[in-house]
């Protein structure tokens, strides 16, 4: 007496056909993700550009003040005053520069939070729609498989 092994190939093919993958949903998810990445890149690039402008302005200001400080003075006491004035101006410029950097960071943070909240809402809506559609398809497919098994 030989036992015949059942071929599950046809059963698996039927089951896989009954539960199709929604390529359109996958494509929509990819597009949403790509759009979000583009927005994050824009925020980062704008911040980098603004930070570069701040650094450039600070560097030019420092070089100009160094030029003033290095000029020949008539009296030795004027050198001390020039160094003191330079140090004072640099301290003020540093405070202004750090405040400018802080504004850039604050803007990036606010924009990032806004993007994350918007993305969460978009992904939630997409996921909800996909789950509803998948539930309907699975229910329909399960009924077909059950009917075919009878």
C-alpha cells in the first residue's frame, strides 16, 4: 500500500491568486515617502544655506576688524585699545551669530515637527484606506476559497 502525497502547488497558487498584492497602494506609499523625503531635504538644504550665509558674514566681519586692529598706531596704548575693541566687537558678533544660528535651528525644528505631523496624518489616512480595502479583499477571497473547498 503506497500513500500518495497531495500536491499543494495548485492550492497555493489559488490561495496566492485569491490574496493579490495591491500594487497601486504600494506605489502610493512610495510616492508619499518620496515626497516627504523631498520636503525634509528642502528644510535641511535651506538650513545649510542660511548657516553658510551666517558663517560667511561673521568671517568677513572678523577679517575687517582684524584689518583695523593691525593698522599702525601712533601710541603704544592705542594697540591695547585696538585689541580690547576687537575682543569686545568679537564677543558681540559671537552673541549675534549664535542667536542667528539658534533662529535657523528653531525654524528647522518647527518645520520638521510640522512635516512629521502632516506625514503622520497622511500615513494614517493611507493606512486606514489600505486596511479597509485589504479587509474587503481578504473577506472576499476567503469566501471564494471556502466556496471552492466545498
